[in-house]
């Protein structure tokens, strides 16, 4: 059956018929669907910026499903957020499968990483040996939660597991390629992962997240991979592609990762761990005792390694954490972990229980990986990367934990080689891919200029581009204010002697009161976020408002759920709250942007990019820092209006948007028709 996407999405198309009177065809959606259809037909690449309200998920799913139905082609759709995945799998795809059932068959699956599935065999083993494997009562209680859940779970997926006191217990029961027994496993036919794998291999529409897709892409670059061969890739929420790719083409070694492995093998204090119950065929315990000694040696090497990293952070040559030369620490960790890996492989051959051979293999592989990663990071063997030391969440021995990491300075060459050069079409879409709004009467050349930064940094030069505005009436729905009384964040105090930080606290208070809450307050610095929140929490709560602070009042998803249920909420957020957050209705009526979102120039990756651009004769600010800030500004601005009914204001507390030449770039990113109004004087003046 031959069918066009325009017919499907039209006013009298099959979707309109399926959905009844509530469906209204959108011209922007049809244009996007036609562009996606053309790219798939030609096996070419396409970038689409589609404003909020275009209905971009239907616009790419319809041509994707038609290709799958009529040509039996495989399409991968990758999203950045769980919320969008759930929307596609639970809502959009079922509607389209019903509407398009006469076109042909299409099987869709949600693809998850292997570690998201419980291993029935490993759960039984952990339950049997919990007294020697698990360190404390909290861990044993967590195992009981998993055991109870295992009786009722339908898919064995981590997403349905209740919260655990000790999340690390999941590592003892999850599916893992390095200890999988394959067809020799007594539970092979009922294995949750193997069932999911068979489902995936029989499907032609695969839904996954960016992390899984780029993990697979990095593995494919090394000759492996776990996704089946695909004909088309659709990357939604594509503004996050660069960071996701960089994470998976780079390396990171944390103290927690090393200690978790070693403690799983043996804990000196408790005498517990995997090695404590092993039995060898000859009844000889000496090989196990030697392995325990090597675990202790590796633990001492790990402590020395990460203590040296702590000290290196204070070295003037490691300013801002960046490590410019190999040998930042003395690396005895690699040798210790390699020796441990070799010993575990030797023991593996002599154990009585066959399952233990597979478990020991997994420990040996992980120890070897840690050794390789430590060597690569210390000796800086990965080319065209930037290396740095970073404090990570959680507390270690006597202070914050540190990690050693590296990331490609540019992902463009990697994506060009391993994604865009492959025999498949690639479609990237987001509401924020361009640095300006293209007017209706402007030429294609202007549109390509607007996409230039994204095309360049993703290695997608030559791809077709399409920019579609939002159908929403922003001029009617949004007010934009610039508070010019706040001093320049990089300048002197204002005429009243206020510093930027003091002025931010005062103006945030006043602008939040102006809308009686219902506010997102977006920061570029956790330091300023915490200072402002500490000074404002009590005054705002005394007025009956509820305050949430990122990093202090729950997880991101928990904070959002509670904010959506509150009439007078105030959320202080940074980083992740600038994007991928959807609060519809009047619960969010005020977005306060405290500062234009430039990356800190001292961040190692930012510094390295700037150096690279200078080497190539470019201008780092114009060519990279400014476009990135504009895109992030668009994302923050876009939090306010998520539907045609939403109303509210965006308040910018950084007057550089009107006082500098480059401020025009930010103003051009504001939807056409929205008037930008100056506040010549503060809307209040409280002191805190």
C-alpha cells in the first residue's frame, strides 16, 4: 500500500479518522514529516529545529513507521529524557500503530541496556550466599526487596524495582555479558535479558536513550556493538547529542568504581566478599589467600592513586583541574589490578562450581578494564582529548571523592566517521538547534547560517536543514523583561553599591513575589544558586510559598513532580533544569534567568576547545562560546510555554542582553513578535 505522510497527517487522513474530532492538521508538522520522509528515501541526513507545539514526534514517527511497514527497514529513535521515551512508547506509537494498521506490520520495542535486567541465576546465587556476599543488614534487606519483586515482575527491568537502601546490591543480581552462561544457563529460556534481546531482533522500530545509542556507537567504533543493523537513526532532543557522544567516547575512573569492585571480592574488616566462600577442586585454599592478598594490595594502590589525585589538584600546574601532561600521579594501580585479574583467571580454572567460573571471569574483566583505564588516563594515550581531575558527588576518605577523566575535544570527527559516514540516514531534531530565528521571508542561506554552529560541532556539514517556528502566539502568551538595575556580573557594583550577587538575591525575591510564586529561577553557578536559595528560602516560605533547591530537596524527577502539584512553588535550578523540563499550565508562570548562560572559560573542556579554535585561526568567543550560550538561553526561555494555553513572563537579570553588541544574538533568539521590555528600576528593593 503506497501512502504519503501528507495524506496520513492531513485533515482527512487516517490519523484524523482514528482520533476523531479532536485532531487538527498542523502545516509545520506536515512539512517536517515530508522532510524526514525525503531524507529516509534518499538515505541522507537532516537537521530539523521544530518549535514547541509542532508535534515533532508524530512528524518523524509517521515516516519512520511507514518505512518500517512498507520496506521492512529498521529505524532507531533515541531520546535524551525518560519522559519523552515514555510518551513515545506509551502514547504516540500505540496511537499510530492503530491508525496505520492497514499500511503494514510494524513491531516496536523499548531497548534498554543489559544492566537494566535482572539475572534469575545471579539472584538465586546471591540469595544462597548472602551471608558471605553482602556486608550488612541494609544490604540483606535490599536483597529481600529484590526477591519479593522478582516473583511479580513481568520484564525483570530495573525501572519497575522499588527503591533500595543499598542500590549497590543490584550489581550482584543484574545481567552482565562478562558472567553470562549463555545457553548453558539453566534459566536461559526464561532470562529477561534474552527475551528482550529476541524481541529487539524481531522489531523494526527501536526506541532507546542517547546513552545507550552512543554506548553502542562507541563499541561499534571498536568492532563490536549490541544494536542490530539499522537503516535510519532519529535523534530527538538532539541539543544533547554532543555531550552524550563525548561521554561515551571518553573515559572516567572514580574511586568508588575501584573500591566497589574490590569490596565485592573481599572486605578486610568483615571477612566477607566473593572470595570468602570459594571452593577449589583440590581443596587448596592457598590460591584464594593469594587472591585476597592481591585485593588488599590493589586497595592500597587505589588509596595512593586517589590521594595523589587530591594532592595534584592543589598543584599550580593543574590549575582548574586540567592535566596537561602525562604522569600526573604515580600509577601503581594498573599493575595491582592486572595482577589481580591474572590471579582471578587462574583460580577460575580450579573452582568446583561452574557458576563461580563465570562470576570470576566478570571480576577479572572489570579489574583488567580498570587497569587499562588508569594507564590510558595517566599516560594520556587517547589522542585529541582533554584530561582533568574532578571532584565527584559523595564523600570519600576524609573529603570529597575525585575522579580522573578525559573527553574528546571535538566529537565532530568521531560522529562524521562512525555515524554520518555509515550506510544509514540520520535525522536530528530539537526545539533548539539554531542560534537565531529565521524570518519567513529569509533565504535558505540564512537558515543554513543559523544552523552553522550545530552542523560544525556535530560533524554534520552537508546535511539538509529545516527550521520550523512554533504555532503558539508568543506575542500574546509571553512577556519578557530585562532588569537593568542589576550590575554587570563581570563589572563593578551599581550606583547603590550593590554587588551582582546581592542584586540577584534582591531581584529574584521581588520578581517571584510579582507572580506569587510559580517560578523557575535558573542559575549558571551552583555557588550563586545555593547562596541565593539560602538567603531567600525563609522569606519566601514565610509568605506561604514552597521552595525547592536542586541538589538539596530530592531528585530532579521528584522535585518536578512536587512542583507540578504546587500552586505557589519556587524552584532554584541549574544545568539540567534549563532543558528537558515540561511544566504545563499556570503552575509555571515565571522563568527568571539570572545570568546569560556562558560556559565557565576555565572548565577544562571549554579551555581546550578555545585553544583548538585559536590554533585553527578562529575566534573562540564568536565561534563557540557565544553560540553555545545562545542555544542554552533558548532552552531556558523555552521552559515557560509548553502549550497554547500557557501564559507567563521571562525575566532576564543580566543587562548584557541589551548593553553589549553580542546581546543581539540573544535577542534574536527570542520568538518573533515578543516585545522585550526594560525595567528602569527594581520592582522592589528588599535586603537579605
